C-alpha cells in the first residue's frame, strides 16, 4: 500500500470496471491496484453501485457489475471543480485593494490580518488571514505583478521559505565588566513596566556605515539613531543623545549583544543612568524585540546600501512609520499609543522630537 493518498486515475477506473465485471471483490481489486479496499468500495458506492450481498464468490461478497469508468471519471472531475473555493482576494475587489494598500505601507500580512479582524468582527467576508494574503501573492504567475508584490514583503523573497535562526557573528572580542542578561531584574524580563530597552547596530555597505536601533521591550517603541561611524565612541555619542531627552522613568535598563562597539558601556551607563546587560553569545532570541524590529527597518534601509546618507530627521520618519503600525503583541495597538499611555500612567514627560513624529 502507498503511504500517501493519490486520486484514482483513468487506468485505475478501467481496472475497477473490468475486475468488477469479472466478479472480483473490493479487497481483490484493492490488492491489484495497491489501494485500500475501502477506497474501492467508496468509488463504486459513490457511482451508485453496491455489493450484491446474497451472492458470494469463494466465500466473499461479489460486487455488482455495471460500473462505468468513463462516467465515473467525468463525475470525479466535475466534483473536483465544484469543491474549489473561490479566491477571497481577487484582483480589483475592495478587500484586495485595502490589503494591497497596507502592503504598500510595508505592513506585514500578520498585521493586516489582525487589523481586518479588529475592524470587522464577525464579518468573515471582510477579513483575510495572513496565509490567505501570502497565497494571494505567491500563487500568482511569475511576472512583474508578482515581483512587485513580493518586494512589499519584509524579506522580498520570490518564494516562501521556512524560517531559520542565524547565529550572531563571532570574533567580536570580550568586553570588560559586563553584566549578564541572567542577572537582569525580573521587571525587565517580564515586560511589565516601561523603561527597559534592547539595542543593536545595523551595518551598511561593506560595514562602512551604521545606524543604531533602540526598542522598548514593553511597547515595541523604536528609536533609530544616526551614528557617525561604528566605533565605541560613535555609538556612545549616538545612544547618549537618544536617551538624553527621556524621562528617568523611561530609561532603566538596556540589553545589548557583546559587540565591541559597546566597549564604553560603563561610560554610557554613568551618563544616562541605565543599567546595561549583555546577552549570551550567539543568542539573538534573547533580544527578540530588537531582532524583529531590525528586520522591519531593513525594508527601509536595505542591506548593502550606504546608511550615512540618511539624516536623523529621515531616520525619525522611518521610526514614526514603524511606531504607528499596529502590533499583535500589543493587541493591535500601535507602539506609539502604548508608549504614550505608559508615559501618562507613570507621570513621565513625553520627550519632544525623539522619533515621535516626522
């Protein structure tokens, strides 16, 4: 017997017709075709023929003759066409127009699906799951339209691939006097209060330019920091300027990887009041918020481009675009909404001009 189901072919139906006319049992036909006897019985039954129980052949029930392989094949093709569900996201429909409009704003299919569920509760016709959106993109024939749609996705891949975890880069040296992520306070681990951040540096073409990224662990609020270079002094100055306008209640801890650009972490801690903790080597999931945001930022700042050409104002516009996109982890609030609510709840002053608007 085969381990995977396959539809009956025209040859299979011809054999069933011939053997049934010869009085063979369903089990004998199934054995000859390497099929389960129940598959043969269903095929005969769905075409209107039943075994003749009173008659026997060598102790087994005989199957009534008259099975027509041609008529059975026509019926199978008709039923198969009827079973196909119409596509939900058809070109030119109002639902597709909205989905595409959000894709053009670099929203992910998951974000779009969540907002459609929130805006149209109980109205299935106005909703689309993220898998439906992916299918609407990747099921299209190869061509300019499909290429245009796939470029709107975060990874811009021509086909869907299983996700894999990439290890952190090695050869970074060892920082002195590091505080391990394993001694980080529980309130930072649980994301219950604001003021706990994750940080990273994304590199431009040939590692000659870079941009700092800072993400609030609780609200996913992101700040993108212009960094003049990739040295420890450049990163210190950029992060000091970013954290400076924040209220004390909004700058408690910073979690970073063990990159050598954080060699001045003690000086940054003294200047900003932050407690700085370091993730384990090759453990990007320990800064999952930041890794996710970096992927989103790459839609605006692709790999292999010169990042030094972007001004702080342009980086603030990118951050604002991300901060006004709904997130599933925030019950489809935007990071900006969640961040401002935390500021009000903790009597913290909302910092002016720090990625809070273009």
